[in-house]
């Protein structure tokens, strides 16, 4: 959902936080799936790729925990 749309403008603060939490959770799951994707195991720099994905997960999790 575009948080600048008319529909989003009608949301309460709690609803906006829930939308953000849902989005962040989805992005963490995407990063987790990328780490386990068999094609990525063949990357020459797999360890760097995995470290990057883990960094994304950690940053998003910290952001998620900051939201009420």
C-alpha cells in the first residue's frame, strides 16, 4: 500500500504501524529465502552474499522492534 494514497491517509497511527510491521516482516522472509536458495550456493562470493543478506535481516529486525 502506498502510504501517501487517500486510503492510507485515512488509516490510524496503529494501522500504519501494522502495515509497516507487515512489510518489514515480508522483507525479512525474502532475505531468509534468498540465503537458502540453492542457486545462490553456486555464487563465487556466496559468503559475502550471505553476510549481506544477514545484515539486511538484522537491520530490518531492529527496525521492526522499534515500532510499537
